[in-house]
């Protein structure tokens, strides 16, 4: 059962932490795009809850946690309010977005995988849904701000770190080694891998024999 994988208090704390950091990333992007206060709140909510909403609908956890738990809905609004008044200087916003987004990616791929497994999915399907939980909100966020989702081009390895983290969790479940320590290691590994990819411009391979100098976008 799900409670055997994580104590309820630990799981709830992880969910809220992931929601908060993703909401912060969404709100910061809204500030960078010069959205008003309503736009900041909407982008924070979509970024924070989109992936989890998709996960819950797939596994049949209805009503989704985002609508059944008031704290899940309020937390993104708190993050949006903090960003509205205390957002970093304009030249530092992009760095802040990357850090918070990496943290949310790491937390959600772990919690998404464990919840999917707890609802009866196999290890492979659970890992895949963990990735979807981690990247789903970011995809919706990018679509709303009229940007090509990072998932589709995986610039600087957006989805790959989530896949690594979800796979680590699935393997820990398979070998009955999942606990707060191993889940924490999966979170930290995903987080660092994403930041290193940003720092050193790592990316997933392009199509075979495609020259990197060729433009990625069509006129």
C-alpha cells in the first residue's frame, strides 16, 4: 500500500514542497513575461498542479488531490504572492526559475512514481507516470506562455533527469529498498543532474546525422 512506501506526513510534506517550488517557478516566469497578478497566480497553479492532476486522472484517484486537499490549492497561491512582492531582480529571474524548476522536477518524479505504484501500476508504468507528473506542469506552463515545451526538444536535458529519478525509485521499489534515504538520494540526483545539464549545456541527442549548426526551427 501507499502508506507502506512513505508515511502520510512525509508524503504530504514532499507533495507540498514540490507544489511550492513548481509554483514559484511558474510565477517567476510570469513575472519575466510581464503578466499581471492574475496571470502570475494562474501560471503558478498550472505549473504546480498540472502534472499531478494528469497523474491522478490516469490512475483513477478522483477527485484529484489538487481538488480534494485545500493545502494543495492554497500553496501555489502563497508562492505566487511571495513572488509578486519579493521576486528577484530582473537579471536574476532566469537563474531562479532554473533552480526552482529543477527542484520541483526532482520532487515530483519521486512522488509521482510512488503514488502510481501504490495505485497498482507496474514498475515501468509507474516510472513513466512519474516522469509525466514531473514534466506535465512545465509543459502546460510553456504552452500558456507561447513557448515550445522543453519536453519536446529536451534542451539542456529537461525530461532525462526526471526519467533517471523515476527509474531510481522504481528500482528501489523492486528491490524493497525504498525509504526516506533512498528517495532523498533520487531527489538529489535528479536535481543535480538537471542543474549540471543547464550549467554545461547537456542535451538529448538530435536525429541521427543531423548537424547541430542547422536551425531547430522552421521559418
